[in-house]
C-alpha cells in the first residue's frame, strides 16, 4: 500500500537517494531543505519530487505523512521541533534505511574511504544482471519493485550505521577520520566492530587493513587483496595502463579468470575485487560480472573529468590524506606523461589539526600544489590553524588560490588540474574553468 513520506533535509547525500527509492516504489514523496542549489537536488527534480523551503507550516500541512528526519537536524530545528510537538510519525534516516535493508538480499558498503566508489560499482554491476535497488552517497538512488538486491552505502559518521543489519557487508578500510566525533582509531574500530556484528551472512574485508583483521563478527569473513598467502580473494598478474587495469582473480586456489575495469589507481582494483567477491558468493554469472565491470563510468565527484582545450580538469571529493593518495595515484596512472597539479581545499579545522603533516606528505605526490582556505562547518566556523600552515610543509607549494584571482593557475599548459575537497572547492574549479575557457578562446 502506497504511503506519503516527508523528508526533513531531502537534499542530503543519503536522504535524496532514499527519497528517490521510496518514490520509485510508488509512494508519494516530498520534503524540505535549504534554498541554496546543491547537486543532489537535480535527480529529485527530475523525478518530480517536490522540494519546499524549511517552514514549520509544512509540518502542519503534511502531518499525516511519515516523516524522515535527516541526521544533521537537532530537536530545535524549525521543522523537527514542530513535528515533535505535533507527535507525527517520524523515522530517523538510519531507521528508514534499515526498513529497505530488511526487505531483500542486502549488501552494505562501509569504510573510512572508498565506500561511495565501491557502492557505485557494485550497484552498476548488479542492476544490469538482476533487479537491484541502491542508495549511493553521491546523491543517487533507485527503487525497483521486487528487487533481488539492495545495495547501500553505510556511513560510519556518528555511528549512523550502527543498527543496520544487512545480509552482506563490504568493509574497504578503517581509518581515523571525523575527529569532531571519534576520539581515535580505537573508537572508530569499535564502531565498525559493532556494525560488523549485525551482518547476517558474510563480510568481505580488505586484507591489508590491520584494524579490519581484528574484527571477530559472527558472520563469515572473506579477505580480499593482493596477498596470496593471507587473502581469500586475490588479484594477481595486475596490469595497469592509461586505459584502466586488468588482473586475474583467485579464490582460495581456484582460478576465476581475468577481469578489468576502465578505472585508475590501486584502490580501483581493490574495489572491483570486493564487487567480484560478493557477487561470486551470490552465484552471479562471472561472465556477466566481467562484462559490466568494463562499462562502469564512475560516480559523481569521484575522479570526474572534463577537457577544456589542452587542460584536463579532475574533480574529486578527496578530503583525507588516504583519499588524496588514491586520487593522485589514479591521475598518475592515467596521465603518466603530464604535469599533475593539485588544488586542495582542507575540510574542517579539526581534521586539519589532526592531519596537517599527513596532508602535506600526501600532496607531495603532485608536481605542484595549491591550496584554498579551509572550509569550516556549521560546528566549526573558525579555528586556530590555516591552509598556509599546510603549505609551509610542502616543498612543491605554489600558494593560496582565491576564488576571485585564478592567476596562479593560469600559466599551465597541457596539464592535469586536480581539484580536491569536500567543501565548496567546486566554485574555485568553476571560476578556473570559466577563465581558462575565455583565455583559450582568445588565443584561437
């Protein structure tokens, strides 16, 4: 029976996809959010899902609906407060996701890094083989009637994934991040341990991660990686090129054959290996897995590329040293003969304080590094550290880029400009692209 759902914070990277799923399942869906345009609202608008401005009157007008409350909204938020006062039916975002997880064979992808890319790849492969619903953290969601699979990105921030109980889980890694919430790596590991204990059938974990190796869940654990001695699913005979990567897969001595992905960097091979592993355990045809891995185009803001005259512009969500390593590694593989220029926006003061030295080391992998000022958050609008302090530790540092002055970036020709960050780095990227397009046109 169709229901009506009202989302408080419908443009969130998880809320938007969930709204799309419920809409696709035949429910009436609407919601509210800030008026500022975000990339997550385009799919909602395309589906005809109404987006309202925050207003307590919205709650009164739709009080018979089932409300879904975004993780970011506290009890004193204008609509949450009104919903609580009226006593409407209200689910948290994780509770609403768990309702979907419980309905079919579910696969949750969790990890400090790589979960969006891995979720996107798994969803792409499975949706081309069997009816599959999915929720990806790039703002993409799809609901399919009578789904065989449900693929979901599981977010560890503030332990949002703690009550998920999927059939399978892919664990890409455990790393210390979100220093505004977690106290250290032990706290993060405990959160992943709690999540793992809810998995019903099996877990697929990256074998090189020492913290993942300490988990002892009730479900079976299969490790994936490149270590023939220690891992269950192993990528061997790896060949990387400017077209992507190819490798053989062995499962506990059994040859599963050659696979490839049109993606770059070592992390892309590991992501594909995890997808192959869980698909194999669900007895999905290996030839179909092989076919659809090669047609994957990526997810939003993960190594997204565009060409402007002689310049390649890459946009990536990387905001942690490990993610910067992976992004620059991928750029080197695809463009081995070009200059790699990094333009990085640090995200939150607490993360910079925790990782200032690590940021500097990771960024050294580029040929030249530029920074923009730190992007704060609602909780951290100012801090005691600056981007210049990171720059001071980088031998290839070229300066701080201002949105209104792109002159530092203009001298480069036939280069790869890698814009990275989780804040508003895109506005710097767009300013650069606009000026670059004008200059290249003037030269013609």
